[in-house]
């Protein structure tokens, strides 16, 4: 592949709902640009993008793949992203490297939740975008309905660049709104001029007016000419559209058929014409040596720097760090400096990845996307720069995983192997997290949903030859007391020689501060318990609160007072008083009305207004307390509630089911509250059954 300068590069993310035809569109673009001689199909498992074993088996994308193509003396780096929400972390990474986006819509299925999420992502990151309505070769595909719904959602920004021509129900050509001419495809797939059909003229005039209004708003001169009824030339229109598309005030809509590679040629032309090259974009970092802002702005003349936006870790093809060059020119074997690790090393060969195929190139100019193999101690989010100008760029915002399951190695002795394999997967997928819950003696695997975790399990098996079993996690309950108790315990043991003797009288009561496990004090009078045994009593309490007498959970909020007891001048020892204290604690705890405390989380749910009733009803079933509802724009509401942690398990999938995938949520721990009696009785019974089983 040739080396391209910054002005000849376009970085475009392909976004959209799962199954809308993103990968098929990339295949069509690769075919037209002569990257391939035939188009692959997702159902056949032979596409450039979906090369992973799981993707081939499941017939959908699970990772973002890079597919660079050469078109009209330009290089377009297409980032083909997964559409299913379980793999949103891959989309986050792609957006961090993209300068523009194509949102793919199925002409048959219309606007879906993934379409709206893609739009929100573009709005959040302020990147220009266009829509491509695919599957126009299908009989019941309706371009007009898609345009109407897009206009209803996003207003005057929506500007159709083309209209479909149909003959006897078949998709045979298109009308170009900008140039006001029509074309049809002949038997060879070539376009030939034709007359504009009468049924298209009404919509052509309507969409033309939208374009002219957008053109007029680009300058005062154009606005004056527009009101005077002056006609703009095609060059003036295209020049104005280039500005409007780049700043997001106009969002073009194209259409075609990926399967037949129809309409794709025109769309590629539009990508080159209207999407900005990186030198028209801004990028700033921080020079950690001078503590000053480094305005990179994809300037090839500045010190070289690059951001690692994705990592590929594969036992077969090795590790690749995908980078976007933010400034300068990076060549093979250049010295680069990792500003996180403060290590300097040679970058080795420079590659361009096309799917899973590395293509060696001599250099990468500012704004280009490429890859390095086996960079030492380099992770996603790192910045590679020079030691003289150690720049660091802000890390991309990656979605937080809230869905989790307990996992255990299927085979005993495989724990270390599983741990190492999961570490490699976490390097590749930042939405996979492992948490060691030592309190409940369990390991938790976090992801974006059931399908996501299922893919992780399969990757462990296929790539790393190790198996894990997922199960429902335990909840981190706490134990405390609600009343006072007064107990004594005498530990006396004689077994020849010195015996063991420890005698304590203690009072237990609730402690106001439940963030502390216990508070110990003594009120011993007359030396009935010598001072040198106080630490032993304290140690006995410290060990006892680790697993409470009620159900074996950690104890919080207990005030313990040693007020009397006795000792033996020969047989008393620290161990004896420690044992006496632990037994007194068990007895006193169970006499002071012990209860279980459950963790409560603050939950925020973002949903379309039409779903708020269903969500509120569901939260009530989960013993939740709704604290408020706040409109957040675009017809959405944020519901603020407090819910028991145990009721949140599985909420990821339940919320998607209730909202058709459009809802999202986040939560954080706030406090512990007393669990209802039925929950407590059930948990105590479970613990008892587990103990008997052991």
C-alpha cells in the first residue's frame, strides 16, 4: 500500500444497529476499490472484517476491524464496528480514532435503537456523519419512510443526496439531488444517464429546497442571493456542502445495495468530497516535561506522537497496537517514548492492518492509522511520542461494564492459567473486568451483557485452551445487632501440666457508626482481668467480626465493653482470653437481635419517555425507591432510584428487554440497610445448608 500524506487521508467509523449491513457495506467498498476480487458474505464467514472464529460462527461482528482502501488518490481508513450493544467498547475505541462516521440503516427495518445510539455518539464526540440506507434491492425497503423518520428525529440537518428509481418494484437507479440528474445501472453494473421519473420530481424539489437553504446559511452573500431567487452553481453547492457536512449542520443521506454494490461508488466519492481530512481536525495533548498544551492538530511538521486506540492480543498472530498518528511522521525502527511507562524503544516495522492481514509500509503520516507489533509494555490508551517532546493524550472514554457473573476454573489447578488468559483478554477488551471478591471468596467477571461474557468464555476455550464456569454471584451482606446484651463466658481446659483459663463478662450494644466493624473498651475494676490480657480480648473480637454468627458475613456496628471476669495466675494466657472473648461474642451477638444488612446502590436509568412507566413499575418490584425523574432531552428521562444490590443482578438484560435495547443505566454503592426478614431467613438457611454440605 502507498504512503499517504495527511490531506489525502479519511478516517471513517462504520456505525449502526446490529445486522443492518455494516460489514456487507465494507465488503462492497473493498470490492469496488479492487482490494478483493469477490465480495464475501457474513453468513459464509469469508468477509475481511469478521475474521475471528467467534464472528464467523455467530455471523456478526464482535470486534472493530480496520479496512483501509484506496479511492481517488486518497486512503480511507474504514473502522467496521460491532452493532450489538454488548460490544460497545469496540465502538468507543473506533470513535476515538475516527474523524467522521457513516451510520448504516437497513431500508427494510428502518430506524432502530442502534441508529439512535450511533447518532448520539457522533453528537457526543462532535464528528461529521452521513447516513447510508442499504438493502434498497429488497422489495419492502422504504427510503421515503426512513427520510421522514430521520427528519422527524433530527430536523433540517437531514439532507437526502439521492432518491431511488424503481421499475416494477426493482431498484434500478437513483436521482442525484445535487446535480439534478438521474442514472440507471445497466447489465454490466455501469451507470447510464436517464430521465428523472415523474414520481421523483416532487421529492426532488422538496429535498433540493433543504439543500439550498443549507447552502444559503454558509455565508451572508449566499443568503442574499437565496432570498433574491438566484440559482447556485453545482460547484458553489458542493463547496458549501463541504463546509456544512464538516461542521455537522448538514447530514447527507445516500442509499444503495451492498449486495449488488449499487450506490456504493457514489457514496465513496462523497466520503472523499465531503468528509474532512485529519489536517482539518484538532487534537491537543499535554507536554509533561513543560506542562504546556501541545497542539498536535495532525501537523506532519511537528514532533511525532501517536495514540494507541486499540490492542489486538492473539496467541496465533501475536500482539498488535493500533495507533493513530497525531503529529509528525513515524517510520520503521523510529525511537518512540511511552509517556506512561517512561520507556524508550524502537517501534519496529510499521504496518497497516486490513482485517487480520498486516501490510508493511515505510511510514505513517500525521492523521493516518497503522499498527506496530509486539511493542513492550504498551496498552490501549498509551501515548507514543519522543523523549524530547513527551506528549500525553487523554484516554478515550470507554463504557463501564455493570453486568457480572461469578466465575470458577472448570478444572482444578487451572486458576493461574485462567487468570493469565483473562489478563490478555482485558488488554484487548477494556469492557472486560475481573474483580476478586475476597470477602465472599469469589471471583467476578464483568462485561456488557450475557452475550459479551459468553464470547469471553468461548475465547478462553478456543484461544487459550482453558475453561471457566459462570454462576450467580453472592451478595456482600453484613451482620449487625439492634439490641443490647450482657454475657459471660468462661473458657477452662485442663489436659495435664498447665491448663487454659480465661473468663470474661462483656456487654454488647449497637454502634452508631456502621462503617466500623466494632469498638472495644474496658471498664474492669479491681484487676479482675489484668491489663496484659486486654489486647487478647481485642484480638478475639477482631477475628470474630470477620465472619458473624448469624450467616458468616462480616460484622459491622458493634460496641463491645469488657467490664469483668477472672483469671488464674498459672493457667491464664492470651490464647485462653482470646477464645473466651470469641465465644462470648457469638453468644452476645445472637442475644442482641442480630440482623442482616444488604448493600443499597444509587441507580440512574436513562430511557425514552414512553418506557418510564414500565421502568418505574419494574423498580418497585425490585424493592427500589424512586427518588426523582429528570428530563435529559431528545425525548429521554433519567430515573434516579435506590435499589438493593441483590435486585440489580441481571438488570442489564432485563432493561434491554423492556426498552428494546435503548435504555442504559449506571449505579454506585451508597450504604447498607437492614434486609427484610424473608431475605434474611432465606440467606441464613442457605448458609446453614452450605455448612452441612461441607
